[in-house]
């Protein structure tokens, strides 16, 4: 399945087909290990929501607010820009009401995405790698 011209990890698609995606999140564990200030409110998106939220993130990146959220479509070569999320190389998989997102981040590899989260540091949004792969992410949130 393709979203934002990027292939969803086969594991995510398999879990969705089995009715096991969105996953049940261990909120306490996630709160301890994530960058989220409101981890207990994090909601994993179903496939339909993933598509819509990713489109929304792209639209926001084109508005003045895009910089506020650390979003960019500008890049030098094919490398990740430290602290920013390339929306052309991202798929949203989770969110909360405090404008915190978890994204599949394909900025360094079109086949094996990292998982990045936005973190608010002194009123500035920075994107940080939470897991080096989708499988590692699943292990961390279990």
C-alpha cells in the first residue's frame, strides 16, 4: 500500500489486514520512553486516517505554520535536515490533541523508514528519531 508516494511497511499492512492495527499501546511504557508531553493521549491512526493526516501535514507544511511545526519540503540532496521533518518523505501514523505526531520517516531510506516524533523544546518544534525502524518501534511500544 502506498501513501504519499511511499510504501507502508509490510508489517503495518499485515497488522491492518489482521485487525491488529492500530496497536494497543502500553501508555505507561510509551510515556517513559517517548518525547511526548501528552503520551497518554497518543492515538494510532487507522489506514484511512493515516492517508488523511499525511495529506493534512503536507498542506500545513505549505502554510506559514509549517515552519512552526518543523516541517519542510526543502532539502539539500537526499539527506535529513536535523530537527526538521521532510513531508515529502513522511507518513503520519499517530497523533494527539496537543499537536504531537509520530511519523514514518523515509528521509534516509525509501524502503526502511525510521520512526520520528516531534518534540516541543522551549516553544520550538524539533523532530527526533524515536526508532531506527518500524520493527524497533513496535518493540518499544509493546
